[in-house]
């Protein structure tokens, strides 16, 4: 299973002070092959380029089933993905995938300090042509997912943007939560409300705090807009029993999130 698999990580100027919305979309087949393994399921939180740009190639070359919003469906069809390969969800669905249960959770996209975000909007039909630039990919509503292994086995909460619907996540109680680090304080009491609603998970993994235009072969480099240290400190404060694991791309983690040997 893959969640928001973006491994090509091409430059848009976002981290260099010259963001270019007209940046052309591309996928690097060799990079993708090296990192994705043999996926059977791809979960997509929303349709911005840094979450969906590599999904068409992955879907068409592996046959993996894609789970996402209606907007994700229409975009993937425009890219040439078989419509029968895509499962459209809205939030509230509980899907059984032969040993893995995926609970779809209605969620929200994060906002910057002006309470806005890039490329909002949804699609109710495929675009007339395949998207060419990153601005051709609207957010298309946002989802989170809770994945549980086996019957009542360990569970992981996955989010791809730093906002959430408190009522939708209330009572999920995952063992592990991959929590997106916010870029601003626009969402009121984001960390305390989320940790409380999730039941203070045993393991918290900060995500979406890095420069995602650097290759996965290099150590993670922080997005200067994200205050990862402050986020970690706040998690410690609000949930002292949670273990925080800041991930490194080059490390494979076991079920208890202790580092194992580097990934090939």
C-alpha cells in the first residue's frame, strides 16, 4: 500500500522563493521503480501535484487500485488510467482489502497565514485534456485514512494536509498517527485538538515538513516555513506518552518504528 506517493519531486521554485504555477508535470519512471515496490493499493489524500503527480504512472504500470475523491478520479481518467481501477470515496467508507481495512475519513486542506491555499476547487467531469502543469491540478477536497492490519491489529492514521475535521476523527484511536506539520497558526489549536480527538496515539510521525523537491536519496531538508521543533515540543506537551519518530527517507522502519537497515 502507498499513500500519496510523490517520488519524482521535480522543481517548481516553491522552496527557492520563485514559485511557478506553470511548472510542467512530469514523472521519472526510474525513480518511481526504485522506490515504490509492488503496490496493490494507492491511497490519495487530495489532488495537488505533490500528492498525485506520480499516481497515473504507478497505476498504469502496476495495476494498483487507487482510492481517492471524485476529482482524483476525473484527473486520473484524463491521464489515461482505467476508470475501473479507481475507487471513488467521500469519507465514512470502510473498505476491506484482504487483510487490510481502510477507513476513509473526511478531512480538510491546510491553510497558509492568509487562510488560503494553492489551487482550490473540485471537478465533476474529466478535463478536456490531460493536465499539463501543476496549476491544472485542483485540490479536489481532502481525505485522511486509517489503515488497520488484520482483525483488530495495529492501526495507522494517515493525513496529507495539516487540517482536519474534529468530528470525523473523534474516536479513531490509532496506534500510530502520521500528522502533517502546519505551516501557520491559521488552524486554531491544531495539535491539541487533533491529538485529543485521536486518543493520543502511541507513536506520532511528523510528515509534510520537508523540502519535497529534494531527491529521496538525500537526507530530508526542512521546509523553512515549517517549525518542526515547535511541533515536536507541542506534541510532547499535549501527549507525553506518545513516542515521536521523525522519519528519514533512507531508513526502513519496523512495526515498532525503530530504525532497521537502510532501504535498498
